C-alpha cells in the first residue's frame, strides 16, 4: 500500500499523491473505462510498443545534481555515479480487453560512456491522481526517485505509468496484473526504439523491480519476459518490494480486521470496489456497497482527476463507516467473476523463475500485510524456487514504514543489481 494519515505530508497513496507522490499496493486486477460486452478487436501485435512521442522532462548533468534532487526526497544518493537525462515516452499498447490504446512512462538514461546499457524496469506504487506517476514527476519526487537512482548508477531506467495514468486515456485499471504486464512490456519496447536517437542501445537483460502495487506488476512482467513474450529482452533478476501478492487471503483480511492503518484501509477498500467493479461488475448501484453520503461521491473520487488530499477529505476514517453489510460481504466472500479475477491476481508468485529472486519487506508495514510475502515465498517454494526474503528493518519515510520500504529497498536493490553480471 502507500498511505498515511492526514497529518503526514505523504502517507497515503492518495495523500502522498496529492503532494506529488504515488500510493502503492496490492496485487493486481482492476478497472477500466469499458465493460465486457462484445468481443473487442485486438491490437496487432506488431503495433505494441511503437513509440508515439518522446519529450525530455529533466536533465541533471552531473552526479552532484542528481544527489541534490534525491536529497529532497530522502532517497540514498550514495550509489550515484553519473548525471542523467529523463524522457516521457508515449507508446502504443493494449487495454484489458486487448483493444489498442496508448500509455506513457519515464525513461531515464545515465550520462555515462557506455553505449549498450543494462536495463532496470521499475513499477511504481498505486496512484489515483493521473499526474502522480513517474513521467509526470520526472523532475524529482518520491515516485520518480527510484528511476533516477537506477539511471545514475549506470542503468537505463524504464518506469511505466500504467494505463489511464500520465497521458494515457481513460480510467486506470487499478491493479489489473495482465494490463500492468502488457503496459510494462510495451514500455520496454518503446524505450528500446527511442534510445538509438541518443546514440545508445539497450542490451538483452532486464532487471525487474517494483514497489507495492508495482511489486505484483514486476512479478507479472518478469514472468512474461521469462516466457519469451518479447524476442529481444531476457529476464535477469526479480526484486519486488512490499507487495500484496495474495489479496484475497492476506491483504483483504488484514484490511478488514483492523490490522492495517485505518484510513489507508478505507482508501484501498474504496479503490478496490470502484475499480474492480468496472472490469468485473459486482454491484449495480454504489449504495449497495457504500454507506450514505459516500455512495453519492466515492466513485467520482477515483476518476483520475482528484488529488490525494481530496480523497482523504472525501472518505470516512473507518471501513465500517464506508461499507454497507453488502460491501463487507463482497470483500470477505468475493463472488463469481470477482473471485475468478482475484485468483488471477493472487497467482503472481505461482511460477518458476529461473533467475535470482529477492522479496523485500519492512517490519510492521502498516499497509501491506506481512502474510503477502509469506504466501509469495511459499508459492515460489512450491514451484521449486527458494526466494530470499530481505528484511529491511523498520525504515521510516514521513511516518510510514511502507513508504520507507521503497526508500530502503531501492538502496539495497541497486547495489544488488550492480553485483549481478
């Protein structure tokens, strides 16, 4: 997750985002601007990843400039070796129904002498406000700092915004692992098409990481790369941070039983029901699941145009004040299509990586239940993979251990990635 209390300047996904940050969490399925009716026309595979436009959004010529930018966000600048240049890429991809659409993302390149660059794909945490994403925050801030760090260490850093965020049209299909995967893969393709314009090239190997929501997105991309879904790129390692890999059996129970931060639990419960109902309809009227007066307002809060502050102000402080008995029942006992969608989301760790895997966690994370990582480790073990769990201790970022895990995890991961050859 990625939330915090109103008194903190960057706690909650939504609150953070209101101050130029990204919320983060959960596992994968979500919303979109369409409902499933007739079979849509699939986008030609050859068009996916085609570059639509590129715009430079930041330039930090020297490593001291990068260190200064990172210093304002609390991220560790000790791995900085180079200045960087950052670009917003807009590219062709597909929506959750397989129809053509566009998405945006951030590409950050080091000012090194290397021609062929190793690539890091970083998947950000949850965002409700469309501008709280890497490509919109390319000049710095919490959500784009990991990309700056990886690039300043010598990698090409690729950070997708996901669908419906940044410049992407429509609503964000929040936590839909399949569309997070396609958006991430197609962003890699767009980056590969762009870098020759700068006299560079991307190598075959991709090191994959992500935070909170991005942890599941990272696992989805890693699985896709290992399966050979792209003929150029090859998976090298996987390092997700503070994910909600088992939403039904770990995250939802913790959210409902009061184990996680109350306000953040409200925001995630609301986002989940609104977003997933768009793809997997389970209610006809908001009043079925949300109590008055929120039944008249909560869906509009998640339209991509409302800031984190507005979401904080427009929602109650407890889940019991938000949800009707029917709303609680849907989260405790997901029916039909919702249950089937959760099974897809909750299988992000149910495969056999043939590369090193490390799962990063913070102790007493107030937004992502520890059981998520335990279940992920067990799922990987059942497939013959011994994934290391890296305990980051109790990192703090503006009062949030969850957000702190992104800061501490990025510092640890960049050092690990540099060791892998």
